[in-house]
């Protein structure tokens, strides 16, 4: 992340119209729900349901972008693009990259 934690908080306060406490709560929800989302992506891919994989990646892309987690958003975007092109390769690598980025973000956020 190119912003300091305080700059990130100020940006989200301005963009979302919520205070720091609410931002942290939104982040906690994001972090809590992410393992289920990634598991769902793995499952639909295993079942060869690429259309649903694309939708799940799209949702994650937007959720992450809304709270300034641009690395996660970009990785989800890459999964979405691959799924739309029906050329999903190395899905597990992308999901592991998301998990690693998320761990770094938890430290950044202070959770």
C-alpha cells in the first residue's frame, strides 16, 4: 500500500463517509469472510463452473477495492479476466497470493 495507515483511514473516511471505528469493523468483516470466499472459488473451479468463478472474483475485486485493498482487488481482477476468457491457470497461486496479501493488510490495518 502506498499510503500510510493514517492517510488510508482519512481517504476511506472521505470516500465512504464512515469513521475509523467503522472502517476497522468493515475490514474485520472482510477478513472474516475471505476464507469462505476463497474456498468457494476453489470449489466452483473444481466443479468447472467458470462462470460462477468469474462472478465470485468480480465480487471480491469490488469488495477489496472499496476498502483500498488494491493488491487483493488486482489479483481478483486477474482471476475474473482468466475466467471470462475460460483460461484459468494457476488459480491456486492467485488465491495463495491473495491470502499472503491479506496477511500483510491485517498487519497494516492493525487487526
